[in-house]
């Protein structure tokens, strides 16, 4: 897990957050999926884009792509150059307050290749990752507060989460750049 605290400056992160929340090129939706046989609403909203013709399938839902809006393509190019890894898909998660979260999970679907680059914009939130597989010990977890403009580069096959918090926090958007290889 590598963290670049100020990958983009505060002012640039604020402009990006405003664009993500107001652009007609980003369609936010709250997904509904099955867990243990019952339908549940995801405790966040998502949007996505990527190279035209891709389909990222998880929780038995398809996420088909039509291309990249220019601001996100330019950001992808910067991240690819900084990390020396290609990315062809972007999944965005919007958390409107501390009650919205992402539970413990792995991003290990068929076709996921390489590491995930996770750019945070908006409110600071705590990210946790299970390092047990790396360390050889059980239950080794690390937490990091992801600030506005920070970029986290990690192996999505490791269990990770963004916990709910009772602290008052504002909107946070997480842009997770991925490489799909089918």
C-alpha cells in the first residue's frame, strides 16, 4: 500500500469534486443487489466510465462503458504516468455523509489485473486494509485517513473497507482506477 498525500492540490480537488457532482457526464446511482438472498440498497452512490466496450461485472450487476469524459481521461493519464500502470476502467463511489460506507470486501473479480489507484476528493475518511496476506500474520490491519487529493495505490485483492463514522463529515468521492483484462 502506497499513499501519495497530495497527488492533486486542494484547489484542483475542489474543482474536480464540483465537476463530479454537477456534470451531466457523470450519472450517479444507488445500486440494489442481493446479499444472502435478500435485496439491499448499497450504502453509497456509484458512477463509472472507461474504455468503450468494457463491462465490469460485480455483485451480479453489469457496468458497461462508453468512453471517458475529458477531465477523467486527463486525470487517468496523470495517474498512469505517476504509477507506471495502465488503467482502462474507473469506478466512482460517492459518500454523502459518515453514515454511508463500503463494507469489508475484495476487488478480485475475474478480469481485474494489477493494483487499484484510489483518488479521494472531498471530506477526509478512514480507509482500512487487511495486510494479513502480506505479513504472514492473522488479523494485521492498517488504517489511513484519506485526505482531499490523496492517492492510494494498493492490491484490491486484499480485504479493505471504508467504515461508517458518527463524526460529522461532508461529501467524499472516491475514484478507483482499475485495469480490466479480459
